[in-house]
C-alpha cells in the first residue's frame, strides 16, 4: 500500500496518519534503520495519548501491508501489469517487471482514491502538517535507539512537494516512479510505458474498494 491507501480512513487523526507513513519515510531518508512492530513500546502509549495514536498508525501500516500484499486482487493485478511490461518490452533485460507491477499497482490505487474523493489530498496534507515534528522524530529515535538527523527535513519536504497529486497524471506518475527507480539504483522506465497507464488505471479502479477494505 502507498500513503493514501494506508491513511484514508483516519484522516481526522493526524498522528495516526503520520504513523502510517513513518515506515516509508524512514526507508526514503534513512535506508538502514527500520521501524518494526517489535519496536512499539506500550509504556509510551500510556504516557502520551498522541504517541499512542502515532504508534497505532505504525501498526496499521504493517497490518495493511500484510493483508494487501497477499490479497488475490493485488497479486493478480501486479502480475498482470508485469506481464504487460514483458510483452511490450521483450528485449529489455534491465526491466524489473515484477517490481514495477507491484509499484504501479500501489501508486495507481492512490490515484483512484484521489479521483473518487476530491478532498482527500487536502485532508491528508492538513493532517500531516498539523503534527509536532520534533515529537514524532524523538519518539521514533527512542523506539529504534538510533539518531535520525534527516527525518524532520524529509517530513518538511514531503509536505512541501505534495507529490501524491502527480499520481493522477500519466507523465508525472512516470516521473515519480523514475525517482524511486533512481533511489534503488534501477534503470529508468522506457518512455513508452506511459501508453500502458490508461488501461492499468481502469483495471485498478475496478477493484479499488476490495483493495482498500480492511474487512
């Protein structure tokens, strides 16, 4: 799952929203230290209710990912997208079709949520912007027993860039995917990938409710 799919049901709880994003934020700005469920400290929940909300969001993130990545719709979609890539670019051995099928499914699902709920982006960024960054950073540093000098800067960048809005535009979506590929040291997308996106959006859109349901 990506940011909006994780947080779309808790947008009125800012610290929970931020908690759902924290594992991905850490991977982006501090690749080595990882936030895990085993790091959750119940004593912190008892001391500070807002920290309790933050940690609940972290737990939601991992529970969502476990359910989502084994969901039959996700497995079928990501495999279908990967197969489409292999057929469209049969000679490109650098293409990581399975990884891209996974990634595009998640980002397009966020795009579907944006199109279905016009206010979701504004509500999401309002929630992210209303937390006390220093409190969040100090909590995570305590949990994983590691300094995180880049996290506060990354949180500000995330709020400033608002890149989630790019997911509804095919060319901008490819640009954002290329940024991910560059970060994990994979080659950029073939430019013709953009031609496949309209049909992929339709496929993800048809099962978006099944993919985001927690029941």
